[in-house]
């Protein structure tokens, strides 16, 4: 559902994303781990068409993002950081607006999505009045509305209380079950371990590790702290250069 080949994004003379290639299949939930400045957010923005890449190819459900931008963007949902919300829309209006831009006008489905994320009680509140955790959940709802094929999440589960985090995980699991491909950056290693089928580790603009299946199971068999050890072994000490 998501195909990325040799993605490059420069900021001035520095390659924030340096030749990233990856695939995320139908029904997969993939964690993108890495230190601050590794290039995770820039990669997600470029894959969603929110940042123009310097090179490479991204396909969303078969649509080339550069050659068919409208078709591709209609099939991808992005929750950026901090969440980009229409501040003077209510929560329900914001979701309806995003849904309509994707050709999705089923208000019943939108209401059900808000309820699933614990947002039903604040559907009439203005987005500008929301707490950080509520904004995170509204951003997640907006990324999912319209049954998109690819969901890109940038630290979207950060700042959620335990009940809200559980609801978010359940909604993402349901999205994957219907066939969506989910790629999520996170610093929450426990979330990556419990929720994701695959773990990518990124550092200094490159994918350093890609683990799934039996390889990931072998790491997890190491017990508590195994993911942290894997992360530390595959990222540079002292941050980006």
C-alpha cells in the first residue's frame, strides 16, 4: 500500500532524509523509531506530500505521489506534530471537512470514529479550546476518516492518558484489520512492542534496522528492555551530526 524508493529531502546542504526505501503492506502496523533529528517527521511529511522531496518515488496504493498527487493524497491520512487543526471549526466540523476532501460524507461513520476515540462528548467544541491530548486524538481521527489506504502518524500517541491510548490502539488495530497500512513514528517503545508488526529504526536520515516476523520475535524474547537495547545499538550516541 505504501512504496517508497530512494527518498531524499534536503534542508539546505544537509540531507534530512538520505535515500530511504521501505514498503508497508496491507494490514501492517509499522513502528518508525529513532532519535530526535533522525529524519522521521520529514520522511512522513514527504510521504504524505506535505513536503517536496529532493528525490525518490512514493506510491500510495499504486498512485505515484508526484505524477498523480490528487489521487495519492486522497488515499493517505497524516497526523502531523503538532496536530494541524482548523482552530475555529468544531471537532465534528473539522472531521467532516477532512472527510469531504477525501470524498467521504458518511456522518454516521465520522460520529462512530469520534466515539471510538472518546471524543463524542466534545464534538461541538472548537478545536482551539482543546487540550494537547484531545488535539492528538482529533489529529488521529482526521488521519483515519474516509477509510484511507495509508495512515502516517508522527508521535500521535504521545501525551495520551492510559484510557485514550488504549482507545487509539484499538482504532489503529481496527484500521489495519480492514486493510490499511499504518506507519507511525514513536518514542514509546512499549507501544511499538505491543502494537506493531514490524520495527524500523532510523538515524541520521537512513533506515538502519528493519525487523519483522521471526527476527522481531527473537528480539522480543529477550524480555524487558530488549527493544531499548536494539534501539541504542542502532542509533548514534550524541544525536545527529
